[in-house]
């Protein structure tokens, strides 16, 4: 017989983890993107090519957290890694 409550808990945790990892990745990409300035008419004025150091550090942290979350998921799936 299927334990439906356990099934719903696993499905909810999977959905939450997928959303969290996707959001962290998207935030990391956004923080590492170099901005372009536009004038009032929507024409490209200049590409600065300069990214603030805080944005670079924060973007790198986001990617690092994504990697750690993926590695933890692999750890939970592969029984040989935790003696199961």
C-alpha cells in the first residue's frame, strides 16, 4: 500500500528544492551580467563592462550554493556514499 502522506512530503520537498536551485541559478546569472545603459528612446548608449565587486561575489556564492545543493541531492540518492 502507498503511504500517500510520505509521497506528498517527498513531492513537496522536490518541488521546493527545484524552485530554490532554479532561483539561485537565475539570480547568479543576473548578478554576473554586465549592464547596458539605454536612453529615453530605448537606444543603447554604452556598455560599461564594469561589474561591481559585490555583485561578482554574490553571483559566485549563488552558483556555489547551487552546486552544494546538487551534491547533497546526489549524496542522498547514492546509498554507497552514506553507508546505506
